[in-house]
């Protein structure tokens, strides 16, 4: 734990810093003692820790130390354990300490230093900012929102996704057959569930080959592009091979569960992929759900865009997903906002949606730049997948009439 005399080395006025040299990390933390001492310890632990060698006249803090640039009392919260108070802190961290490397950035912002910091009872990383000079060292999305829309030729409405059910998959022939029905009904993208992998009863390559063939047939019949989205999530060393295999049989895009495979696996895939990449949010709730501890879902969304996702499927509206409207809206808005040279991406908020919930989702988003994803809302429709897909268009047409 730092002493009071050490605090000054980890505080700075924002106006006095060259912000091009710093990443800004924002946290909410709880402590029972002096919040300035706790905030300084947070900066110390995530950057220099010991800032000089015994017997040597040196101090690494001015150049390498993270600095508190604001510290505010968060009144109205419900901190625990009793006797603690909540504080919001913004930390300026020299990005040369970790460079344009996501694992190293995470090791600083969310590693041992912040989450085992002396004097801090609980902490949540809620946001971060990167200066353009640093941000633009990341490749970011290759196609982004505009590129995905161009490939699908869908411009003035949400892009309609369907998750083929059952989620554990079907034999490839059966899988392709019901995907085909949904494309006939107007679905843009039929996809693997995030839990479906390269299984013995539904081999990835055969499933992809049959589904792509069915999508091409549906495209000829409907006159509109149809995509199949295979899930290539696997052990990291196998992902390149799986990508090449599904690309060879015509997959027009691929999906990866980047929280569990790691953001660097997504970034690596971005570097060799020649098709759009969809990143699935599964796993986010493990670290984002608690209000006073962990990492916010907004941080996860930002990291997926930073790593190169063109489409980000995220927890959406409604009771099942356990997210506030404000949280979902913030994630959707970030996908579309300007962020250095990185392209905007397609946000896909989802969770137990159907044609019945499309108007509610639109009311919360208020524009058409999103993906709308259904599982049972399409594939569990009582009149079949074609009717389930058609119901999405019918629901959107009613919305569009009100907008015109």
C-alpha cells in the first residue's frame, strides 16, 4: 500500500498531459479508507508498481506511471461491504507501457494490478478511450456496416438473422433444408448457434457446404442475396484451418465466440479473413452482470470492434438478457459512432426476439442500422421457418409505413 507522501506521483491535471500519449481507463471502485490513496494505489499497481531501485536516484512515475486525472464521489450507490463508499476515477495510462497489443492492454487495465489493488474492496472497469494516434495502429473492421450492407444489398431496413434450431444442430441435410425455408421467407442470414461447432452429427464443412448451396438456390429464386453464417469457434490453433475449409466451400462470412477464444484470436482472424467476421457476445455476462465488479459490456463491445469484428452480436433488450435499456443503447450507439479511422460496425442486439418484439426494439433504437436476430421466432414459428422469416418483413413494413 502506498503512503500519503507517495500519492502526488500518481496524480496529474488532465490539461497538463499530452493526451496523445495516454489511454484513458475509467473505473468505479469502492473503498473504506482514503479514496485518494486508493486511486493512487490503483495507478501504481497497474503501471510502475515499484518505481525505483533501492539505492538508485531514479523515479519511473513521471514517464511510465498511470495518473489519476479525475476522482468523484458516486453518491446514491449501494456499496458493499458496509462502511465503504463508491468513487468514479479516470486514469491516464501511458500506452507505450503495453503498445497496440490487446492482451497487454488488458493486463494493464483489468489484470492483477486493478483487481487485486490494496485498499480497494470492489472495482468495475466501465469504459476506455484511446487517442487517434494509438487507436489507428489497430486494423479494426475490414468491411464494417457499409460493407455488410453492400454484400447483402440491404440498405434501408434492419438485417434479418435467424439462428437455426435446435441449437445443438441437425444433420447437415436437415439443417440446410430448414435454413432454405427461412431464406425463401425473406431471411438475410441463417446462422449456426454459438454452441454449435464441428460435431460428429453435424460436421462443420459438410453443414456449411449444404447450407451455402441452399442459400444460393434461395438467392436465385428470390432475386436477393442470402448468406449462411458458420461458427468456426474452436481451439485457437484450429481456427485458421476451419476458416479456410468453410471459405473453400463458399461461406460468405464467419462467426467466432471471441470472448472465449480471446480478442487476439479475433484480431488474428481479421488479418487473414477475406469475408466479414461476426463476433458473438457469449461469455460477456460472466464479467459484466454485477453492478460493482468486473468489466462492463461496453468495454467488451469496444474491444471486439478494436479487434476487427464487422458485426457484433450483443445482449439485447428484454428481461431475459438482464441488461438495462441504457446499457444496450450505449452498445448499439458505440458500434455506429466515429472512432478514429475504424469503420462503424453492425450491432445486433438479441435475446428471445420475434416479429412481435421488432417494433419494441425499433422504438428503443430509433433507426434501421441494426441486425435483428431470431431463433425460435423464425424456426419455431407454428407455420414454419418461411412464415417466421416473412413475419419479420411484415412487422418492419408496418414500422416503415408509420415512418413515411
